[in-house]
C-alpha cells in the first residue's frame, strides 16, 4: 500500500485510488472505498462528472443539487483534467504511478485512445490494481456500446423479463439498481486483487460489467435453464406457485409479503392468523400441490381477508402468531422503520469539510450508508462530495508540480 491517508484510521487507510469514472457504477464503487477509508482522487473532465447535473439532464429540472451524486462521491478529492490532451494524459499517468488502484467505467475504446487502457498501465505499473467496470465487458462486438443499468443490467441480462408476468408490461426498475449491485461486485474484486498483491507483489486487471452482474443476479433462473433445459415463466400474482409466498394488500392500501416458504409447515399458522382456520380443512388446499393447483381461489380468499385490516394491525397479529412476513415499504416508510435505522441504513454526511470532524453535524442523518460494517475499523463518510477540481493544487503539489507549471497547464486547458 502507499503512504497516502496516513492520518485516516479507516479500514482502507493507506490505500490510494485514482478514479476516472462518471455517472453511477464506477463512482459508486469509489464511493464505497472512500467510506472505507481509502484516499480516492476523482479525475473529472473540465466540465465535471455529468452526474452532478443529473436532474437537469433527465428532465430539464433547475435543481442544482444532486443527492445521488453526493452519495457516490462523498469524501473524495477532485481534479479536473482534459485527458484528450497529452498534458492531461501525462498527469493521470503521474497520479497512477503513486496509486494502488486505478478505477474506471469509461469505455475501452476511449481509454485505449488516451493511453489509459489496462494493457498500457499494467505494463508500466505492474503492482497496480486496474479495476475496469463496463456495460458489456472488455471483449465482444458490443464492448464499446453505450450502456446504462436499465439497458445492460436490467434489460439485456434478462432480469426485467424474469420480473414480467406473461402478458404484462415490463416494469421500470429503480434508477441505479444495477449500478449499485455492480459497484459492490467491483469493490469485492478490488479487495481480492489487493489481497493477492499483498501475497505476490503483483497487480492485475479486475473487471466486471453491468451485463455480467445482471445475469448473476437472476442466477437461479439462468442456472435452472442451463442445468435442466427449461425455466418456468414468472406466474401472475393471482396464480403463484405457492400462495403463501405472495404479495397482499391491507385495508389502508399498503402491501406486504407473506413469506410461507415451507408451505406445509407455514400453512396452518397463516390460515389461523388471517382468521380463517377453516381453510386448513378445505380439500382444495389440503397439500402444497393442491394449493398450487387452486392458487387463484386461495389468493382470492386471502385478498378478501387481508382487506379487512390495516397493515399495522396485521403486523401485530403476525408478530403474535409467528407468521413470516415483511412490509413492502415506500421510501417514506423507510425513514420511520425502526429496523431500517437499527441496521445502520442511514448516516450523517458532513456537507462542508469543516464538519468532517463533527460527526453529528446537527442532523441525526442526511445520507444513505454503504451496505457493510466492520467491527475492527471505522467506516463511513469522511467528508462532503468535492467541487469540480477543488483539490487540484493540493494533489499536484504533492506530486512535486510547481505553481508555475500548474499555471501553464491551466492556460493550456489540460487542467481546470
């Protein structure tokens, strides 16, 4: 590891990451590493990561702040370079020479054109961990095709098709879902490559793609198709394979899951909790196979029963009678769910660098936590997201680049 971030006591203190990414997946991986204590230097083009202006790009909104950008970029340092210029490329090379990890989600063709592809950098810096995150992978006819999570992760992977009941319209999944999953996969890959380097002294390429992680995310279905030659289509809600594992709506319009995974074991308790123990004696529902064959009738019966009480009322009944279930939360529900807070889902993020030394900062929480905790080292937001190029002088001065040279680079446009 480098001597970077010597004052940082986080899990990855001393690890220096040069991140050249944009939008979500690459910066999200860098964001996790920053939360874990790594020094992450974000290399942006002179105009900044376009994610900074997400809402305007999507809908023409005049909203200037982008909380998703803050989530994925808090605690980083920013330098803005034009890597289309030779001077900009040379500066990235200087940064990488002193780094443990080069993380990028730029397209392979672009990286090759500017001399920052994995073959070039690993040849010069054999201890480097080169982390490549792409839409479709580093090989194949579409390796340089543009791709976002809804295209590569959700659409092309087969995930959305598997979530669409026959005859239904494909759902629009939440933005960033595939990016976040792929980012976590990349973080795991980086950690594995760093461990391997500690043992062997050698860096390497570690790569993943939105397409690859999307396919793995529906691995149960794909493995069944590959292994058995068939995969059943997703059934409609009214005809599930197991009505005890299905969604139901309470009287207040709030939905929840019943999670009767072991159909024979859970059947009597669910029927009793719903106030219809007589269903257990109904010959149509006597066995798991009977309940599957007559799923439409059983779902209709459950629908009528669950519509009699609010979700909170059902929650109390289910807890008292040990029924396995879970609410289908809205985002607003998350903010008041005590278990969500207990599991550490929210954190306070300093919004100025001065607040970084004040953990409470006035508000109990104002950000989303990354999804892992460690007992042996602190993790969490080390500071706010950086302004475009805010750390350029400090970063370049640390590399020994004098003020007059920095002025020349700014005048040439290579440095913002």
